């Protein structure tokens, strides 16, 4: 299909992108190949809308998405675990079912234009760059081009389902104001940490706190993992992958990890019991991997994990421990810290309420005195924020959403209520509010309209897709198999 794409004149290859692909593609696609190895006994990948999805069809979509994201998503090799490529594949298959139902088509020239945009340098299509990239991503041109056609069809489905949506001038001005108006406040801060040193641990009180909040100290289910590490090899980059894949297959066939390690002259490493709250970061396992391990039974199956250093690890759950409520002595330190923080927070709130009341009293009794003068006379230290927009990071406070939003709502000259912040409590008075620049608004009107419209369309399409997803009655055999 579209052979003329691969016959156009060759320009100088963009070596930087090719180099990235050479380094990354091997590791990224290992899980897809492992899935093929594991799914040999599956009859089909799953069902959507009551229809079977063949494993080949699922794998074709997954491999295209991997290649497409590698090309279009910066840093995809690190984001892949968070993206959840298998789930995205099912979503794509469901959307393609809707594309077919709506009889949406895409012309060849639309596909050609899209691919040319991806692989052009200095305004000209680079056929060699295109060929070499697909080769290193291990996907055929016909499969990639068909994937692009389907992606464009999904985009047309998006446009079809959001047709007729618009943004009126009132919505546009409100959105621009929300995004661009600014404020600055003078505030008194009462950080919880400042009161911790005044709280002395009382074991009786801590025990009482523990009893009242025992559920908060419940230990979640935990797992213990043993694993094999196949380090990268400069002499033979393929060898660690082949050995890891062999070990994984043997584990899936029921062989002991210790037997495998002995035959490969390796040592089995293992973790202590851990849960999602206390995973050793140094292990470098993605959260998605941890979640899959949780779903496995002890000594059954394995996880195949590419390492950032270039090697591979084969992980297997050694043992599981159910959730339980610990005895006080087991979590005494955590309970003591939690009790102290609770007491310190209460003291911060009490102090903030009292100081605000003092300032309000002075301001009411002394007309003409400023917020800053009253605070100074009462020995209350004030700080001033820089000019900020909503959700800006504020020095010493962080992103104080409630305070920042209140700064745009409070009446001029008023002292705010005591507001909880990421660090404790605070109250404030507005120093200045800066309205939007209408000249800038007019210049940005159309780009802002497109931004607001896109958000509106996305909300509408997400609502549509949620409904479609529920009707699809997805039966995911692939994920079930991968957990075994």
C-alpha cells in the first residue's frame, strides 16, 4: 500500500532520531514479544460487543501503538508503564468498532500527508528516514500505514461526535479571565511544623489515638518477590534478552526459580515483604509491574522487566501476606508521629484563629489603620506573595488552591477567613488584583477559543466513550493470561 511513499528521493538521514530508536526499540518491544510467547495457548484475545478479537488483531494494534507512541510521544520509553499500552489497545479496538459502525473512511492522500509530516526535514519528505525508523521499530510499512489510516479515522470519529459544539463570547471571556487574572496577597502563616517542638509525646494519649484511628494504621496486603537479573552485555546485546526470555518461559512451565538459577550459574535475589506504600525505589520497578505482581499467585508465572541499565529482570512472587491490623507496639513510632502532627495542626489552627480575631478587633476599633500596621503592632509576622495566577506555585506555601482561589473572590479590603494550606493555616488580605489585559485578550481570542472548544469537545467525547465502553462488555483474556 502506498508504495510511492517509499520510492521518493532520499535526503540526509536525521541521525539523532535514528540513534534514539536503535537504543530504545529493543527494550520497548520485548514485552510485546513476550506476550506472543505467553499467548500461544490462548484461543482469542478477548471479546468486545460480543465478538471475539483474535490474538493477531490485538497484537497488530498493540505493535502499531508502541511504534506510533515512540515516534510521537517524547520520552515514551519512560512513560510506557504509566500509559498502559494493553488498555490503550483495547480502547483503540473499541473505537475502531465505532468507526466501522459510522462508516468513516480515510483517503490515501490523507495517510500520505500525515506520514510526510512525521518524516520531513527542511520541508521535504525523507524516505530513508521513514524506512530506517520502521525497520528499527520492527514494524512493516503496510502495518504502520494502516495504523495511521485507523488513527485518522478515530480522529474523524472525534470530530463527528463533537460536531456542533461551540464557545460563545461569554464563555470565552470567563475562561480567559480564569486563566490570566492575577493577584497578590499579604498573609500570616501558621505552619504545622512550627508547633511540633511544643508537643510532647504522651504514650497514653498516643495509645488512645491509635485505638480511635486503628483503621488508618492497617497494613495492606504485601508481597515478597524473588528475582533474577540478567545484566547488559557489551559483547552480545541479544544474549541477556534470550537468557531472560528462556528463564521466564521455564518459570511459566512450572520450574523452580532456584533450579533455573542453578542451571544458569546465577543467584536468586529477593525482597522483604512490601506493599505499594513502601516499595524500595532503588529496585526501579514501575508501578504497573508492582500492580501485576499483586495479582499473581506465589510461585506462579513471572514478570519480564527491561532495566534502565539495558539488562532484564525476571520477577516472581515468592509469598503473599494478607492485610492485617497491627498491634500498637508494631506501629508505635508512626502512631506517635501521627498524633504529634494532629496536635501541632490543632495548635496552628487555634493560634491562627486567635491572631485573626485580634487583628479584626484592632481594625474595627481603629478606623484607618491598615492590615499591615495592625499585624505589626500585635507582633504578627506577615509575608507577601509574588503576583500570581490560579494554581501558580507560591514560595513557602506551595500550590495553596483554596487561598489562591479565595484571593479572587474576597471583597476588597476584607481579611480572609483562616484557610488551610499545604503547610498549615493562613489568613490574608489582598494587596492588589490585576485584571486581564483586554488588548492581549483580543490578540489571543481565537487561539483561546480553540483551547476552550477542545476542552469542551474532549469532555463531550469522553462522556460518549464512557457510554460506548460500558456497552462493549470488554472481556480481556490477554490481561487474565498475563496475571497467571
